[in-house]
């Protein structure tokens, strides 16, 4: 047995531990962050008693949750019921394998990073379905199916946006994507329309903001999590909040130039640059703030509007966007400039025409007369 | 889409605003001069006794009824209160035999007559409407006691206290009134020492006024009980009638 193998195993274990630690810490931080930000945006203070300015609030909540009874319904499929909350973390943990946190710190520089991300995020849908099915409760099952329908629908526009990024970067590796956005040519500046499509789809993937139908607190019991309580519920909850950070990491890597920023080489230890890590975290938490902000500001969609928005608006627009970008890449002489012009125009058209078209469509819908048979 | 941006601008505008949360134990709102936020029993420093006299005025006047005065009297005064009066009153009435009420209830269950009929049947049994019987009716029929009381107190034919042995009804119909019924009533009241509607202390006479009794040709008319009618009554005749009835009662005993 060679030392390389032992080192590889140790490295594997350490990487997984770090990934899990990041997920848990991110979730706990996000819960406090969201509650404080929501509080401030609503002219309140939010929780500020536990620890300095309330930073230990979610730690206390987590301990409370762990102290609860580990309860499973009699009719539930015990194995699956236990497996689902464990599995739900896989997506959030495994994505971190390919994310470049900073210069010189990527766990695995996969050359199929984008495809890997798409494949791994589907695990969340699977475990949510599993949880709803194993609860042996029709409400849980219906809730899980609703969630699955939503997440599968919004995966498509997300993938379509990712394809555009891959085309522009010329590679599926995330490090290459970051490198392609060098010297402040971030993709959010050069293709804002794609960014908007991706961002909307990712909010829906996270079951947040205006798309939080799967467990809209003010309307449903809890969707797929109806039968879950204690730490099992906590795992779903943590995953959801960790998902904010993880999805923001992906978004930052793909569109906001990843770890890039000024003074990138100021502090380098063993090949790992520390200043870019700060830029990365700042960008990630700016995005998390935007997620919280949107959640507070935008009212929830109806379920038919939700599905209609994915299938009738986002997916056709994503397809058109791919075709247009491909055409620009293929034929335009200065393709970067041409793509920026095209994308900004598309963004302005989309944002400007959206309300008018929607109003026109609603008016036409109301004019329809029911046909009696 | 533009509406969403507008909403987001509004919410972001609230971020730098002053927060309205008051961190209670550390910060306190400045209360107005006459605020009485916290009720406390003030202890007299001189005697170590509470200044509260347990008058329960605050309890009865509290608009939201959050005050409860729990107290124990230090002086065992004969407390004149409503409950005690009611208890004494209930004790003074003969305790009715509720078994007798069973046919009335059965009748109610079978034919469901009105409350009037039930009360009339009850009064036929006891001679008046005893409170325990009304409570029993309320329990059995599901009609609230206050509604039963409303019916019983509205109608003149119902009595809530035991009647005397002789019920003297003085007719106050139009004919009798013209023929001098008020004078007859006054004579009875003077002789018996009670007002109309009351019973003498020895439970012998109940004096009451009635509407028209019917035999206007005999006005003024006085009826004793249900089947003894005296026509063309005079105040002297009334005194004589009372004397005769007293005599009859003595003979019976």
C-alpha cells in the first residue's frame, strides 16, 4: 500500500468534513442573517439577545431542535423516512467539490463541472420526493409532488442559462469559467439577460422568495415536511438555508467573476490566496441579501402562474437566448462586444415589455367567454 | 417586473430607518402623567397593612375585567350581601318535592307545548313557581333560566312565592272599577295589612287584583280561591268577608 492512497483517503475525509462544516455553518449563519435583515427591513430589530447581536440565535435553535423527540409516524416507511433528511444534504455538500473558493483552492477541478452541478442539484428533488412518499400521508405526498414539479420545471431554464455560460467561456470547468471573466469582464456585465434567467430559475430552485409554494408558511401545513419534526425537519430546514449560500456561490462563480477582485495576490499561504476568499464571501453574501430582500418584497405566485412562467416564458426565452448567443459567437467579428450589446438589449426589452405583455394577456384572458356544452 | 423593482425599492427604503422596537427592560417608554399601567396594593408604612379595603369597586368598574380582588375579611361582620339574602330567601321557602314535576316534564317531552303551559302545570302542582322547580325545568327543557324567569315574571297568573290559603282576587274590570273596586281593594289592604300582590305573614291571605272576571252584573266582584264569588261588594262587606274567612280557617284547624 502506497502512501499516496492513504493521503488521498485522508484528503477525501477532510474535504467532506469541510464541506459539511461549510453547509452547517452557512445554514446557521443564513438563518440569523435572514431574520436580522428581515427585521431591519420591517423597521424591527430582529433577534439580538443570544450572544453578541444575536449571532448565537440559530445555534440555540439547533440545540433546541436536537433536544426534541425523534418521532416518526406509525404508518411511515421508517428507512426511507430517515434516509430522506440525510440525503437532502447531498446536493449542497457535493456541489462544493467543484467550486473555486479562491485562487488555488478548488477541491477537484472537474472538466465537466457545470454538468456535475446540474446532476447533483437534482438530488434535492429526489430526497424531497422520498420524504413525502415515506411519510405515508397524502398531504405530504401531494406537497412533495408539487415541489418536484416546480424544481424539475425550473431546472430546465437554469440548464439553458448554464449552456450559454459554457459557450461563452468555452469550457465546462468552473476554473475556466472564472478565468474567462478576468479583468472585470464578468458575465453579469456581458450577458445580463442570461444572468436574469439563471437568477430567477435559481430562486425557484431554492423554493424561496416569490416561488416558495412548496412550503409557503402562511398557506400550507408544510408541504412535503408535514410529518417531519425535530432534527429530521431541521435537516430539510438547514438544507434550504444552506442552499441560499451554495446557490449564491454557484451564481457568483458563473456570473460575478468568482473570487476575482483587487489585491488578489496580497496574501498567499501555500498557494492559497486569502484576499480573493474575502471577495468571494462578500459577493456571496451580497447575493444572499438580495435573496432575502426579494423574499420580503415580492408576493407569492399562484401554482398555475408558477408553472406557466417556467414553461411559457423562461424556457422559450432560454432557447431563444441560446440560439442568439450561438449566432453571435459564430458570426459576429467582435463577439464579446456584440454579445454584450445583444444581451443588454434583450434585458431591457424583457424588463420593459414584461408588464405590458402581461397586462395585454390578462385582458385577453378575461375577454374569453365560457362555452356551455 | 417593474412593479417588483418598485416594491424592492420601497422595502430597501426601510433599511436605514429608525427601528420601532423598544428593548423593554433596558429602555422604557416615557409614560404619560396619569398612566396607571401597573396595579399594586400599596402598603401603609406606618402599620404594615395594605391600604386596600377590598371594597371591590375596582373589580366592578374595570372596563376590561382584568381585576380580581381576592380577600379574606379580618372582621367577621354579618356580611349583608346578595348571595346571603338569596340563600335566606331560598331557605324560607318550603323545599318543593321535585318528584311531582315528572308528569309535567313527560308532558313536555311528548307534546312539546309552550313554556306557558309548562309553567301553568307546574303552578297547578305547587301553587306557585318554586325556584328549584324552575331550575329543574331549565335543565330538562334546555331553555335558560333567565328566559323562563322572563315568562314567569311577565305574566300576572304566575306566582314566584307561595300563595296564602285564601287568594282574594278583587276585580278591577271597567264595570267593577266604576262601581268602586279601588275602595274595596283599599279596605282589604287595610284589613289584611298587605298591598295587592302580597301575602300575609301567617300565609292565610293573598291579595291580588284581577282584570275582568266576567260577572259585570254583580259589580264590584271579589273572588276567593277559584270557585267562591261574592258580588255587590262594599268596603264593610270586605271586612266582614275577611272576618268570616278567618273564622273558617280557625274552624278547619
